[in-house]
C-alpha cells in the first residue's frame, strides 16, 4: 500500500521531472483487507498486476528482491547481484507474520485462507460450538479479529446455530485505538450480536479445550482463531529496532541517512494498517518532492485512523485522531466518513484500484444502507 501510494504521488508531483521505479519480488499486488470475508464465502482477496499499475502511473517496474542498501553510494543491492542507483529511496517492504499462540488457528490474511475456513466449516457442521477470537499484544492492527467475530456471528445466526463466540483481547476496550466513543459503540455492537468480550488478557496457548491467558483464568473453547505477531522485514544497511522495524522522523525520513525514507508496516510506528501506510507514503513523497524540486514542505505526519468494519450485515465506518492533542474525535457511523470510499483509505491508490476493479473496494457482502434496524 505504501509503495504504490508513494509511486502515484511522486509521478504526479514530479510531472515528468524524474524517473520513478518500483522494485518488488512479486508481480502481483494483493489487496488483503478483504481476506476476512474469504472463510465465509462472502468475498476474496483482490489481485492487481504490478506492471499494469506502474505503467498506468508512468513509473517503471522491476521484479527483483532488494537485500541491502549502500547509503553512502546511493545504491540498492538486489538478490541476483545487480544494483539500482537512486537519488531518493523509499523503503516499504512490510512486515513478516509470525505464528505466536501454540494450538490456535492463525489468521494469515492470505488467499485461500484454509485454516480459518476449516474452523468455519466445523462450526457450520456442529462440531465446534465455542470459538474464541484473539490477538497477541503489539499485533499492530486489531480490527480484523473483530470482523471475523462479527462475520461468524452473522453466519451462525443465518444458519440458526447455537454457538458461543468470544473476543479475548489485550486491549482495555474493544478497538481502543480509535478512542473512547468509538470503542464504546463497538462494544455495544458486539453485545448486540451476543459476542462476549474479555479485555486485558493476553493469549498464551490453546490445548484444544482451553485458551490459557495472562492474567486470568483459562477460557473454555473448541477452537481459537488468532492474529499473528508482526516483525519488520530486514534490509541490510538500514537501522532497525529489536522487533525489526525502521525508526522514522515526522517526515518519514530514516534518521542519519541521506535521502532514505520508510513508510508502512516496516516502520516503527506501532499501528500497522493500510490507511496509515498511505498517509506515511504521502508525507514521504511530498518531502521528497520538496527536496528534489523545491515544492512546498509538507506538514509532519499527523495520522487519522480510519477503519471499515465488515459485520456481515451493515458496514460500520470508524474514524479517530491518534494524536491526543485533538481531543476526543472518535466516531462510528453507518455512513462513510471519508472519500474516496474503500476498505482502506488512499488518496490516489483507492480510486485507481476501484477503477480497475470496476467497483468501490471494501463493502462486498454487506447489507445496503437503510436495511439495518439498529443503525
């Protein structure tokens, strides 16, 4: 998300004054926010050809794996021995997903999510009647686990099954990242769907009968679905913290490195979400433009958290300022709170992907506005 948003921004801001090149080991961009719908047969991960995306933006594409940076020589070293010179470098290599709760089913957010699909099928057959949805501390983005719980609640209600659903979270309140008001509304939504919430509990392991948590007593379950833990991807020559993430300043520069920037999940910013990634990318691109062509210096990164919560019925839109100096700004609505519409907000990328997909991205399988008796 960050690399593509920055690519689109730089080709626009540069207006032909530069060459923009995207280096990536894959030939496809997988739009993962819809992965939560796959186990319930409500949607699928979307695929976009990277060469097509770069050509549409006026950039170039090279399918290679970057392995190291030589900042003093302004060179990016590639896996097969070649190199790419740069004037400015933006690193957006993302994060690795790690297995973290022994015995639990990890939701990997990949195409054909067979493990989570297996749990859904067992619930539908009646073999599983108690399901816990959980996440490790520091997972970076908790919203998918709430989506999975709500989508499961809608699925079992449609099939008239008696299933106990619980969310076990290290958070003090559900989706506390958005703020108090939105968190209280999410808690009410979960309660309306009969989903139990256990807060302040960290998952440890699952033995097939109980989920061990810390602190607190074990929680009975037939199945547990957990988010993975995230770790930054390593690129030799770039500083990183103990979890592999790259520190950046308010303009997404990598400190003490000349013309090197980072954006997205690989940065040390604690929230790992596509909309945050696109905001970082926009700041980085505008800063590069200011350095290269004397355009106006952008304001520092001041993130707005936007989340589209798929429920199996009617989509909820959540928004909140992360910075405390803005006061209480959080809200949840059944109406879109931002434009352009999409599961993930990206000023330039969202409209392009929606155009290629020939529809707005992110509300598949949801009820139409006005159909919810409890908006």
